[in-house]
């Protein structure tokens, strides 16, 4: 890891209880980070941390409702007290509340925006300053291709993911002088619990838009995120990396 000291770098991954978040947490642990696995469910983030520790890595679990700015602030205070500085932040936590706009309840709009987008603002606000003081940090926001293309029935989700991309580009400019990089990964259709619930006709329609003719694997996203969190990615910031089998070109 090319550390100037023996201190192990610390990474926080939100939504780490399953799917893409868990894959990213495991990849970062493999690369030598001490990983804080965050999810709303204490059991799911605990299981992720236990799996990493059982495989020889170092991890801890932290249950946080990321839709609450107050809970995030309190969690960050606890993390900084324990670790002084968080070196890597991966904002992956997200939910869907799909519906056509005229049928979408205001609560469904607000829940998705608060969980998927406002949470990024809060985590970065509270954990970013120590990174800038140390003059090293990596922030990766897990967006989505629908943040680039839009998607009928997902106005709330698409808006949140597009907002993450705008946030990424703005903060990359703000933090660049302090050697803190901010990038986004935009997954396409990935084999996860979320996509497994899709109707077969929806899956077939999705596959027809993917030049590689398959859904991606969690590892495809995890490896991209891990690279962006490494020293090898020191000259990359403000970028959005689509990992989607060629859907968006």
C-alpha cells in the first residue's frame, strides 16, 4: 500500500451488507484496508465484517440509517474518534421505490433522494475534511447508468444517481488541490438480489440493450472501485466509469 507509516488505511463502505457494497468491502480488505462495513441492518453489516475477518482481513461493522443526516454525523464522530482519519469512502448505499411519476408518492421520492444522494453529502462533509488535511484520500460514489440515461418509472432513482454524478464532478474540483480524488462508478445491470427480482421479460429486454449480452458480476464493479481507491489511480479524478457491458457508449 506504500504507506509512509505502519498505520493501515481505513475504508468506509456504505451499503456493505450485501451485493455490490459487500463485494467492494471484500475487495478493499483483500488490498490491505481496514474496512468499516456500514448498512442499516446490524446483522447484514456484521455478517460482511465477520466474513472479511474470517478470510484473514480486518473489518468492523457499523449499523447506520443513511437516510438520517444526524445518524451519519454521529457515526462519523465515532469513526474519527477511533481512527483519526478515514482514508477511503465508498458511497454505495441505495434503495429503489419505482413508479411512474404520476403514481409516485412524495414519500417515495424523498426516501430515495435522502438515502441515495443526501447521504453522500453527509458522509463526505464529515469525513472529507480529515482527508484534505492529510492530503490523501479516495472518494468513490456508486451511481448508475440511469443517472446518465434516465429510465421510465425511476424518476427518483435516476435523479438521485444523476445528482451523485454532479456531486462527484463538483467535489473533484474542490478537493483536487489537497490530493483527494473523487470519482464515480456507474453500474449497468449487475447480478444482485435487486436484479434477481426482475420479471423475466424485463431481463430479456435489458439484455437486448447490452452489447456483451450478459449481466455483469459484482466483482466487475468491486474491482473498478478498488482500483480507484488505490495509489495507482492518483491521477484520476472527476470521472464517471460506466461498467455496463457497453450499454452506454
